[in-house]
């Protein structure tokens, strides 16, 4: 393990992003903040730094606990950071809200047959 590493490479090794280019785009796009400040992809991070990562509408707030130069298996990558309890609870609440929102939408039991599709087409065209 080394003392410092580029922020985009750390995000990739910690498995927050699938590729380094996605990690770099996220950092340069303002989706990642280091110690509360917006940074560029080449900025070095060290153990103890605080990161706010916005990914797919979900906010992760983590503290860096380890730095690896190469990408590690998922079980080892999780050990390189510690997510704050507040962030974990907030993510859980957001997931519950999304689950409830998606379950309230009616789901048809089957696909419409030929006759029903034609009726739908006529209805949409009449509007």
C-alpha cells in the first residue's frame, strides 16, 4: 500500500466505478467532493480524507481507510473505506421510497392481445 493515489484511480480500485474513465468523468463533472471541495481527477487522496460521491442519484459519504494501487476483489475493496452511519441510513430510506413509489404503479397481468392493441392505437390517435 502507498500513502497517496489519484482520486479517480482510488474510486476505481474501491469499486465505486467500473472504469477509470467513468471515475474521472464523475470527478471532473462535480459528482465527487474531497473534504467538501470540488476537485480534479488528478488530485491525490490519502488515508483519512472524506469523500462525497454522487452516483446514480445516490449519495455516498465515505472516509478513506486504505489505499491500493491495483483493483481488489469486492470484499477487499469494501475495507478500503468506511461509510458514515448517516449516509447508510439515508441511502436505506431513499431505497424504501423508490420501492414504494414503484410498487404503487399498476402492473398488467398480461400483454394486450391484437384486438386490445388496436383499441389502444385508436384511443391514442383520437386524442
